[in-house]
C-alpha cells in the first residue's frame, strides 16, 4: 500500500492521503477493518435552478449540490451522503450573564525614564506596574476568545443512491438532490425613487417543509436565462421572497411635478411643499399586480415638522416613512399615482437631506 501510494504521487504529482493506524490485537492473523474518518478537505454547497414557464403556475425548483474534495484520493462510483451540519463546531447554547455598567475610573499615569532604554507605567491608584498592557491583554486571549462560531440551523441530511465519481482535484462536481414543484404567489414590485425597474417576485408559504438551505439560484423564465437570485431560508418572515429579475414589459417612472417654498407671515418658520407623480404602464397581454413603494422624510428635530398631503389612498408606515400601493393593471393600461408632503422648519436654517 505504501509503495502504491508513493508511485501514484510520483506519476501524477498530486497530494496523496495517508492514514496512520495503531492497532492492538490479542492474537495474530488477518483481521478485516472498516474505517470511518473525518476530513476537512471535502465540502459541499447547495445551488438551485428555478424554472418558470408561466406566471400563476407552480415553479420548478431543481435542488443541487456542488461537491468538491482534495483529500488525495479519487472517489470512484461511490454513494454520497450530504449533511448541513458542521463537524467540530461549537454546539453549546450560549448563556447570558449579568451586564454591569458604571462610571469609568480616572487613572493618572506617570512615565519614568531610566538610565537604560526602558520604561514602565505605574497605576497610582493600584500601585501595579505594567508594560504595554493593551498588547498583553490581547496576546493572553486565545483564538477561541477572538473568533466565535455559531450554529445557525439544524442539520439536513441527503442520502444519494446514485453513485458518483468525485475526483480529488478541488473542482466542483454537480450532484442532483431532488426536483420540486412549489406553488408560489407571484407579484411585481417597484421602488421608483431608487430604481425605475419593475421586479418579478415569488413568495413561498410554509417553505420550511422543503428543507431549503441558503444558496444561489439560476433563474430561467420562459426558457430564457434571466440571471441569479439568492435563497435565504433563515429569514424570520412568514413568507420566503425570491427576486426573479426585472420585467421589462412593465414600466415605472417617478417625477417631481411641484415644489414650493414660502415663508410664513409674522413667523420664524418656512414651509416647503413637494409633489411627486409615479407612472406605471403594463405592456403585457395579461393583468398584473404591482406593489409600489415610496417614502417621505422623517424629522429628527423638534423644530422640523413633516406632514402628508395627497397620498392616493396609500398604506402609510409612519414609523419608517414608507408609502405603499397595490396597483392592478390591465393589459396595455397606464396608471398614475400622486403624493405630496410638506416640511415646516426654521427659516434661518437649512435642512439637510431634502
């Protein structure tokens, strides 16, 4: 075995895995062994392909894995088991301890210069001597104190019956895990203050039952590749939202159509008014629903007051200053939304952020 490994390394110029065992047996003879071991030279990451043939039909989700290994041993025609768990990671649940606060103690330091090129500092309150105490405190900490690894999810295991060959070359090898048809709610979304594009979103209910893991996904819409998205099932929202790309057949535009500034008579205040118009057009041959979001400023000063004017029946999230509309568009229909707000402030001071 040692001769074969050495010869293989010389011919292929690649690293060869070596396993060293110490065995004690009560009597001599040939004994069969089955050896299980852990290696950190192999890993896998999930990735997906999302196929959408038509809106309002379930999406096809191809669940795949990229498997790579560089153990020095080629895996030929083997059955693979994949797990989302981490070996040798900290699995102990954290414990909260009392959190004390208090005033900082003032220290007086004196520097004493000796004849030799050395120096020390003396804490006059405790009388303790220290030399570069800040550096010492860091060096005394172990790596475990500085780096914390947290387990963020329970294990998901995949046992694959189909044999695969995974060479020890560090390259990704695609492994198919399963294919799913998932019902989703499709909607369109735009925030034209930031981006005039309209995005197609898919929202999944009860997504926990699919055992999805965080990973990238290729999106194929009507047999055309449209880009990548990211699946993150660790979100705390009731629905898992997937952004499937820009829908160029729906157009959004935002314009400032009125702005006015005036000083109040017999007052130290000035009033600024702003009116915006959002235009939506559906160039599709089917009805669509577009979720539209915009915003108005929130005051962080008592002397600045913000008030809403026209909102076109928007849902107002006053805490965040977000306005939301759900707009139904028929084929080739154009709709307009207007909203306005006023800002009252001291006339002698300029406002930042408007």
